[in-house]
C-alpha cells in the first residue's frame, strides 16, 4: 500500500515580532494555503492544529481555535502538542485520517505569538520542575547549544569562524525570502563582532523567537488526481520517534544525561531522520535539500551529520566548501532557517515543509534549488520531542 | 560559636560536607542504573521493572565533557548581584556512573582555564543569594 499523501497547498504568515493574536496569523496562513491548493474551506474535512504550551495562553486549543476563526463548518478536529515537533505530529494525525479513509482532505496549521524578552519559567518555588531547577542554578537555553558547540571544537577542530560561516550562508539564503523576519546579509566579521552569550557562541550564532504561522492542505493521492494535482509534492515519511534509553546528550532542561551503565548511550537526533529514511525507502544520497533546526549555527553542523550527509566531524568542511549553499551539491536551510526566521514553535516544523514544497515545485525564485526532487526536515525540542519529514515529487 | 549553617539551593540534592561534598543520586536495585536528581520511583530503563532505589553519593570527580559560560545575567529564578559577574559552566562525565552532570564552575575560573577532558572535582560554593550550590573545580594536578 502506498502510504504517501499529497501536499495540495501551502501558506505562511510572515515571521516577525508583530505582537498580535496568533489566531490572526493562522487564518492568514490557512487562507493562503487554501488558495494555493484551489480547495474550498467547506471541503476541508479535518483540521489538525499544532499547539504550544504556555500557562494562560490559548494556544492549547489550536485546532478548534483555527476552525472557529475560519468559520465552523463541521470538520473533525485535532490538536497536537509536541514542542518543536508539534507541526509534524499534527501532519501525522492528518496523514492517519487520510490513509485510513476517514477523510480525504485536511488542513494542518500552526501559529504562535511569542512572549517578549527572555524565555523564563513560571514564577514560584518549584523544585520538582526540572525547567525551574536548571534556571535556579543558572543554566539557560544557550548553555546547552554552547556545550554542543564547544564539544565539536574539541572533538573535530571546528572553529568559531566555521560557525559564523553557517550564519553568513543562512543570511544570504533568507535575504530574498518574503516570509523571513531577518532579511539582511551578514559577514563573518559581523558575527565575530556580536556579543558573546555563551562561549563559544555569540548573539548572532543563536536564533531568536518569533511570531508566525504556517499551514498545509493535504489530501489522499486519489483526491489530488481528481482535482488535477496528481503531480503535487508528496509526504513520503513522518518520523516522530522518542529517544531510546540511554540518551548520550544532556538535553534541555535536564541537568544530567541518562546513566549508561545498563544500556548503550544513543543519540536522539540521529534516530529521527533514520526512521524517516527507512519509512520513505530512500537514503541520504537521494536528498536534494534539507531544512534543519538551526537553534544555533553549530547545531546545523550536528544536524548535517545526524542526517548522514557526511561522517561525524566532516560538516564544517562541507560548509567551508560551499556544499550546503544554494548552488552547492546539498543546500541546507535554503529558506534562511531559524537564523532568518527565529523560532515560532508550533509553526516551525510546518514552515519547514512549506519551504520543501515550494522548492520541489520550482517556485522558490532567487533561492531555488535547481532540480530539487527530495527534501528532508529535521527538528528537536523539549521533553523528547522531535521530527523528520520527507517530501518528494 | 558555631558558624551559621548554610542552606542548600535545592534540598537533598547534595551532601553539605564542605570539604568533600557529593551529589546525591539514586541507583536502581534491579539494573544498577544511576539517577540524578534522585527523585525516581520507576526505573526508566525500558527493560527494567525496578521500583526500589538506593540513595547513593555520586562520584565527586570526573572529566569535562564540554564547557561554556553565562556571559549574561540569567532570568529569575536565578538571583545575582549587580553588576553581574559571568560564571563558567561545565558538563562533567562521571566514569563509574556513565553519566554527564552539569554544574557551574568554581568562581574565578574562566573558560580560558578549561579544557575538554580535564579532571574536575565537586565543591560547594554560595550563590549570590547565599544559598549553597555544587560547582566543578579543576583538579590542581590534572592527568591526561
Ligand atoms: Zn533499573
């Protein structure tokens, strides 16, 4: 049985720090996706929303909230929470409905309004909450990214200049992207001149948080054929596996790894694309482009290795050789990545799929990856959540 | 007169022996897996049904797996003086427990003094609010 579904339409609300209600962004993205798909809102049978968790914030009820804002029309509804992978889980829910024959066409949607300033835990003395605990002893988000970056420097000889090259590349990629928040070219000198946040990472090595929304209209292959879109890009794999004990990396917000006395240490990030490749029946050699979660510049290098684009320790060389630039053999983050977008958690995994869709249709204008046939996404968030999606044409 | 007893930033996370402090962990009686922090009721090894744990003192020396610093003042609930003084942070690999544990680095030790693979020991120091916390300090004699 063919387990593919078709991506009929995609849409986004530009990323930024707009400070408006997330529902507004979601509706803009959904209407754009519907128009792109040529599908009437009344024909959508399933609304799958990607949620985020913030106390006192209505993002919990994503699916129903967007369905109401678009006008109740009796569709079935779902809300998925999986931190940075929320969008992929919402997509997986839609795929299950479609493949089981319960619906033919679905809207998958995620939107976010991020709070101003530092992401900080809720108030109060809460020693049972690992997120509160680590802030209490002075461990912030950049700490984790910096530990991974420094580890690369010690193990593979990567330099801060290598990390800066990732920023320079992504800034160039996103420069013309109308949905990107930061559209400015930077030099390696600009990166080196930005303030140190968590040695070896500087301000410009670390991504910001943003408002934004992304939406997909997906359907059965049969439905796509019936409306004259048999060549639409297809979702070939959605991996949302958990880590496997014992995890080898200290993950936010923990203060320690698992103990590996009774089980081998394993890397979570590498497991995500491995499952996606297996599901799609393809390998890294088949990939034309990738959208990866560059929470930091150095993390993009980790992802390249986790995606098996090269052996461990080789990623910086690929960046130096221009392999991951648009025009190179394997462009990474042609959208500009988180470096140009900033993170809008429940929308980000879907934004990655939007970019792959435009690229595979040849509609990416100045950032087009020539001959793009297969794209892969990768992301990882809190609490053992992560995903990798493969789109092919 | 005795010096006033200092309170730990987190109750029960480490011993208060200022000369040779230990982090307090748990060890699964069934499979030997260690946990830090020690609050654990059900073993997380997927093949282990263990529900009894022994409180154990974790190794107080290890090697630096990686390190960084906090160049900016963290948000609350971290409490720090003004002006903020940056501090180092190390992820330290404990050989016996086969786990990596984070902690601040002893005050006055900057990132330039740290190296991956360096041997460190656990010490107790006060945070700016006077509460005791665990920190990692490079050993005077470091064997490669
Ligand atoms: Zn056990």
